[in-house]
């Protein structure tokens, strides 16, 4: 399938600098240039990030700092009934427009927690409506795996790809979350490698079904095995360093450790 970025290039997520707070990317735009990484994923989880003025602010600040916005990361899908479904479709239609304004070709989101209303079928219902629009705009939708989520296991992706046979959607392989879920990532790459359009790199300390994320090299993720197999399968998307900020004192070292891993497998590094 067509990738939005036809090279294995290193990128960094703003969550690494801002954490989960509503920081309006102040830390991210201040600190990312120190990493020597140009490509950036915007974690747009708050309303002001997604207003027209918020999108314009992102565009201007990226240009001022020489950064290239490559991905939008949205809150997960929600579709628990007719009204919720309509709101969700409307949200995605605007975000597709916002991506166009930023020159971004990839939007990433996960699903909802297992057991919540809507479930995987709700995600599928929304995807059926928005994928034709995304295809017309040339935008790829990357579905991120997440522990204890309706998008967690290989069978969840098989169901989606069968129900919505569009190359506009693909998998975002998150190394930390697949590890937390106890999933064999080599088997995932072997089976679904041609549908992987985005890779999130983070480490995890256990495979017991919880988000026990730790610094790169402190956990059990075998990055060389996973990335090596992706290269064998001709993966050509982004290698995103996505370790949530744990301390402003260590943030540069934490993300540099992830970038060092990604650069071993990148074909382009700026």
C-alpha cells in the first residue's frame, strides 16, 4: 500500500516533550530542535489544538523552527450510537481538512477501551464513512494498537481490514503496547507487514497487560529484531520516537536514546 512518507525517516512525537498535559506544544517546540530531528507528530488531544487558529499556530511555529509536521495523533475512536457516530464522522471530516492545511499525509488514532459501547464495530462503522474522503485527500489513517483496547490484537486488525477493504487505512505498530499485550511482533510483521504504515517506538518493562513504559533500553522490547524484520519486509514509513515525558531533566537524553535506535534503521536522517 502507499505510504505517506516513502522513506524510513526518524520522527518524534510531541508527547515526548509535553507529556499528557495541555501544554499547547510549548515544551515541544522549544526542545525538539535540540534533538536534531526535523519530522514531528502532533499529539492533538485538546480542543484548542484542533481549532482553525490552533492548526494555523502549529503551521506557523513549525515553519519558524524548521520542523516538518508529518502526523496528527488524535484521541481514540468513539462510536456508541447514532449521535456519537455522527459526531465522530464530523470530527474526522474536519481533521482531514486540518491535515491538508498542515501538509500532513497521515492521521493516527487508536480505538476505545474494551467493554465500552460501540466497540470494534463502532470503529468499523466510522471507517466506512471516512475512508473514501481520506482516499480523495491522499491521507492515510494509521490505526494504533493499544493495550486493553478494541485495537489491541492481530485478530482486531484482520477484522477491520476484512470489513473495510481500503488501502487508505493501515496499522500503526506500537512496540510498547504490543509488548504490554504479550503480542509476538515478529509474527505480526510477517502476517501484516504490508499493512504497517507507521511505527511507534517505546520500551516496556513487562508483558502483563499494563502500560509499564520505561526508558529505551530499560525494558524488554527487542528493537533490533522487530525493526530488522520490518526492513526485511521493505517497510518504508516513519520511525517515531514516542516515549511520554517522565522528567524535563531527562527528556533530551530519553528521546535521544530512542532516536539512536531508530537511526540504525533509517534511510533518511535530518
